[in-house]
C-alpha cells in the first residue's frame, strides 16, 4: 500500500530513477527557508542597483561615458532592468561608445528574460535584421509576440506585418488585421494606415471603403505621408464626402500640401473670404499663385481680382489684366475646371474629354469669376462677413 503521506513522484534529471517526495521532506523545509532569503537578497540587490543606475545616467548627461558604462554595468549585473536596457541601447547605438552588437544582444536578453517589453521588441528586431544573431524570422516573431501581448504598439504592428507577409509564421490576413487593429486603436500611425488598406481591399476583413477612409484620416492627422496620399486619392475619386466644413478643410489642406492645384485654389479662396479660417489675404494670394502656376485658370482670375480690387495690395489694373489674360490663355489651351460637375474637363477636337476628377464639394461656394464678375465677388465677400 502506498503511504498516504506521499504527495508526488518526482523524476530525476536522467529520467531513470523516481524518488518519493513526501510532505515535510528536507526539500520542502529548504524551499520554505530559502525562498524568503532569496527574495530578500533580490530586494537588497535592487536597493543597491537603483542608485548606481541613476548615477550612470548622470554620468552620461555630462559626457563621462567610461564612468557611465562602469556604473550601469554594475547596476545591470545586479538585475536592474532599466540599467540592462540602457546599457544595451548604448552598445547598439554606438554614438557614445563603439557599437557592439554582441554586448547589446546580451543585455537586451537579460532584460527581456525579466519581461521588459522594450528589450523584447529590440531582440525581435535584432533577430529580424541578423544583428549578433543569424537572421531568424521565427525567433523574431517569438519576441515580438511577447512584447505585443504586453500592449507594446510597435511590437503589435511588427507582429501584424509578419502575419501579413508570412514571415516567421504562416500568412494569415485575419491575424494581421487583429494585430493592426490593436496597435491602431492605440494611435500607431502605420497600423492605422495598413488597417485602412485592409478595409479598402477587403483583405482579412469585410471590405468597407468608408471605414478605410476613417483610418486613413486618423493616420493623416499623425502626418502619415502614405495615408495622406491615399486619403486624398479617395477624395479625388469621389469616395469621400465631408460630414462638416472642418472635415472638408482638413481634406483640402491635405490636397494642397500634395500640390493639387484645385485644392490649393480652394484653400486660397477660404483665406480670401474667411470661410472656415481666419481671413488672411496674404495667405490667400500665396495659395492662388501656387495654383495658378500649375495652370489652374480660376486661380489666375482671382489673382487678377485681388489686384483689380486692391485686396491686400494697392489696386493695380494693369497687373489685374495680365492675370486675367493668363487665365484666358489657360482657357484657350483647353483646361477648364468645371466646379459644378466636379470634373476637370479638357477640350479635344469636337468633343470634351474628362482628364481628371475633382471633389465636387470643394467648389460649391467658389463660383466662376473673372474681372467682369467683380460685383458678384464683392457679394461673396459681404456674405462671408455677415
């Protein structure tokens, strides 16, 4: 009969013998006695390591690199995570001391093994780039995942990209979208852009262009250049219609920054009449001139009107006529912005050929003005001031 006091059978390391581990054994007593001592020693090490770490940071700030490395190493050897991470960054960066990828990997590993998400993502990147290690996408995914599960947005994005590209894991668009979303919801611009792409293409999620636009807008607000271009492309194609004037202004500003002549004209018009922005004739003239330089006919006419009416500059009829003539030349060349239909039209032979599409909503209030339409233009100004 087996002794009822026996709690478990514990395999020895070589797997050949089985020893009986009883409650109240020497092992249990040693564990109960030594665990508090180990915990106490770890706390003592941290109490010693923390001042060393802060002294090391001070040494770096005053350029005492050798002293800093010594202090940080002492702190890191005692298990201080921030010291381990800082030391690894110094070795990786190579700006304060000669770069040493092996040392960087060693200290990142020490910190990562203690659960530091910053070190985990760095290790993932080093495995991906083949620094100190042989390039290994599977190991890279391992470390990215550990950091991603702690909420690290960069790791979440990197893990999503791995699923998206099938690197180190099987290609899985659904998992890619899941991780992109987790990072995007925390404000990661790249993740927002790629999540928008997934929605636009219906890759890993049901296609929804309007949802894609929403994510492109969020990324654009963070100055993501690719998101700004894609969002403006959807504006031009007619897939976006602003919910209010401020959203329209935001879209027009993006178009203007991307050198779209029509958007530049609309921004100029806004500053000209104070529509959605504080009226500023100097700024209006700046955008009109940029638009006119790209051959936008009505920008030339409005430059003429600024001169004709003396808005922001002394009235100059001769210069006004020159700008008006430039607009007529553009018209005769066949470039006719048709604001009412929202299309840029081009005269060719006996017919009219569409060469581009403009967002119709941009030009709802702009009118089609020339110097002879100055009275109408004044009415617009009066309406804007009302």
